[in-house]
């Protein structure tokens, strides 16, 4: 079978100086690229909408809309923010660089430019863009796979999205730095991906699991971590995938972590996961009423499971908006808790 040819990169040249634009067009066409030319920022934005380029060579001082505004709009749009932008200008290099980099520009070439330098910069940025796209493609496959796993059962459909929403809201409430939110979001969306390794007969069993079946269920944390670990872009989320069933008292799984050994993002995810699991219908019980869910969260925290401070924040600041989000609620069934010690507040949630 013949190998599919890679698509020819499309480069957009944006410059109101016709001589410069024609020179750049000729050089890039000679390198085998497709080239579009725009004479000002307004035309550039219109061309980007109709024919998304792989790279933009952008002048700054132009009529109608200048290059700074074009850069800002491109980099603020999720659909185009990964397009590399090379600023090509005769403006004061230091001031222009600072402003352009603040807006997200990827590289900077000062006029008069050397054609070989332009070609080399374009090759480098196009190569990086291709690697990023390959990474994003692999990441998209993993997230799509997680959605498929979740969608296999009507009992878990939408669970990870709700958990992500609760977890991010709780993270904001307890002032987790914003640069950690994306890792938390990825961990929440992927935390149950390992359930692909659990037989449907166990996932959808309407009765309590046998000890042997529960051991199989517990392996979804390990299997999920193994699935995510090879993908560098989600590697930071692996602790959440592996440890979201750990407990502060060390009686969780799979590693029996104790107290502060459980990272904050994992503890946040665990609170959100337990709430949504309780408030959602499962094959072995109906959904539990909102206020009863909060009581269970507090009892679990008092018994050494969830983080008490995070549970308190969840119950007082977040839970009121969560009430009624998930379907009709029923009473807590017998056997939801596994009594392990005589203390009335010490129990282990048996959720799946």
C-alpha cells in the first residue's frame, strides 16, 4: 500500500508592503509551501476563517487592523491559538518583541530580513506544530476512548464531565492555582478509563459484588494509570487516575496511601467523585437524595476517608448548586457501607 503524502503546509503572509509580500511569497513557494497573501489585518482575519493556515508571517504596522490585534485574536481563539505566528517588522525590535510575545507570538524577524533565516524559522515552527498536532491527536483518542468506556452504561454516562465540573469549582473555592486546573480537569475526565478492563457483568451487576469481584473492580485504578502513562500530555493526571480511591486513613486502594501522601488534586477529585457517585443511579441502587449525599460525605470524612476541610467547602459552597442536577433520588440501600470498626463514624464507602 502506498504511503499517504503529508499535506502541503499553508502559510499566510500578512504585509501591506507589496514588495515584501511578493518576496516572501516567492521564497516560500520555492520551498514547496502553499502561500496566501493578505495586505492588512482585516483581510488576514478573513482569510484565516476561510482557509486556516499552518503558519502566519505577520507584519505589525498595517492599515485597518494592525498586526498586534491580529496576533491577539488568533492566539485568544481556541480554534487557532496553536498556529505559529512569526512577527516580521521594521519596528523597534525590543519594544515590539515584548508586546508581541505578551500577545502570544512565537518568533520574531526584523526587517530587512534574510530569506534563508525566514525559511529556517518556518521549517522549525512547522515541525513543532506537527509534533503538537500528533500529541493532541493521541490525547483526543484517549479522551474519546474514556467517553466510550463511560457511555457503555447508562448509569455512568456523563459522570466524568460532572465530576470535572464539581472538582474545578472546588479547586477554585480552595484557591488552587489556575495553572493546575487543566491537570485536574484531565484527571477528572480520565479517572475511570481503567474500567475498560472490568467485565460488564461486574460493572452492571444489580447485587453487591463478591470479594473476588470487588478485587477485579479495584484494578481499574491501576489499569487506568497504565493506559494514560505513555501519553506525555496527560502524565500529570496519572496520580488522580490511580489514587482517586485512596483514603486519608490508609485503607484505600490500590496503594494504601496515608494522609498527606495523597496529593491535593487527588483529594479534590475524590470528593467530587464520591458526591456524583452517590447522587447518580447505579445498577445496585437508585440515586441518593442531595442532603443525604452531603451527610454521607461528612460521615466519610469523619471516618478517615475524604479530606474533612474539602468536604466542608464542598457542602457549604458548592453543593447548593449541585442539588437537583442529577435525576430522581431514592433512599440509601442496605449494604452501601462496609462497617469495619465499632466506631459509629468509621466506615468505608463501597462505590463502583
